[in-house]
């Protein structure tokens, strides 16, 4: 579920119009440092922790590049996890 226009505006203002990415997995800025990019066109809200939903302190405003980097890293992790699960199931079925 996406955020409302009101929530999006509040997030933009909270971020001061600048990307809030601090991920060590993002290659758009130094690891652990905040991205210095203006949000500009294409920025998006990123959920920091899935269980806290749309609470303001659970959202970060990310520039388009950081968002793409973070989502790409997540997708790679997700694919690797699926492959590991398949390998475990396959080895379990052989041992039965």
C-alpha cells in the first residue's frame, strides 16, 4: 500500500528535500554516510522496517538512484534465498 500525498509531502519536508539513504549496500554514496543528492524527480518512500508500517519514523525519502540500488540489492538477496531453499528441499528429498 502506497503512502498518501499528505504523507509524501511530510516525508519530503522531513528529509529537507535531500535523499536520506545511509545504506552500506548502496553504491551511490560512501558506506554509512548520508547521500547528498537532492530528491528531485523520481524519488520514492522506502520502508525501513517492514513491521512498523507507514509510521513517519519508519519511512525514508530516497533519490531514484539510491532507491534502485537498495531494491536491486534486496532482489538479489531474495533470489539467493530462494535458490538456497530449493537446494535444501532437493537435498531433503534425496535423503528420504
